[in-house]
């Protein structure tokens, strides 16, 4: 297993061409829906533009910070939970796609050929899982802090689980196949990713608390918007 395989951003040219194309096709409808949701929100609530920019910047910064892993590779947070909580998963899919595109072009983090795969794991699965946990916890009467923490933490973890699965499908273990390869990828990065998910959850709670104090009117609108987003 090469060290570069550990990135949540699968590196340029690493996946077989057929896999790269397939993940792009799978991700495209989610990105298109995100564009539709974004336009709708901005038209109805233009006052949320700064929060949209902040959500994208939060994801960009967190997902660009690399933490050394036990393999000599790196792990990092994703930052997609915040946008999913505020705007719903569809919008965060588009914001996450923009983040991944800029990182691949400006930071050589990820790649254009693997953009579809990276979008699916970080900008599709992560936000939808985060949003699901947030609505579930709030639906059963859980506190805002607990809901935000679990949403951000599990959104982060789900991204790494999907990335491990993508790599396992592309590069099955010669002896144990896809299952064995998935277990190896998942086990190696659990050492760094579980603590990172906890840290991301706590940091997102802090950010939401700050927004609650200084952007209360915008958040009141966004609570309604979040309920509209499937």
C-alpha cells in the first residue's frame, strides 16, 4: 500500500480511468442539485451569502490541514458538517466540490481525474450523513450542541469509510479481495481519523455557538431552510 492512498483526497491519476469516470457520473447529479438549492436559497435569503462563504472557507481550511498518519501519509478533517447543518446537504455538496476543485488546482491536493471520487466521499456522503445525524438527534429532542457534534464527527468518519471503500474496490487485496483491502485501509487510518473526527465535532460546536451569538437572524432563516433540504 502506497502512502498516497491514505489521503481522503485521492491523488491525481491514481484511480483506473473507468473508476474515475464512474465516480464522476455518480457525483454529477448531486452537484447539479446543489447548484439548484444554492440559487434558490440566495434568491430567497440573500442575507445568508456571508454564511455560505464562511461554510465553504471552513471546509477549505480544515480539509487542507494535513496531520501525519501512522503510515507516513496524512489524514485531515473535512469541515463539511457545518455547511450541511446550516444549508442542508445539497448546498454543501456544491460548496465541497468547489473546495476540492480549488485544492486540486492550487494546492496539488487531490486531482482533476479523481475529482468525482473525492466529491462523492467528501462532498456527497459526508454532508448527507452529517445532515442525517443532525436531524435525527434534534428530532428526538437532543440538544443543539450534541446534534452538531455528532453530525460533524460522523460526517468526517463517513468520508473516510467511503474513501477506503473506493480504494478497496479499485485495488483489491490479492489474497483477501475487496473486503480485506477495505479492512486494511480502514484500520490504518482509524488511528488518526477517529481523534480528528472528535476534534472536528468539537470545533464545529464552537463555530455554531459563535454564529448563534453574532448571526442569530440569519440562523433563524437557515433553520427553516435546513428542514426543506432532503
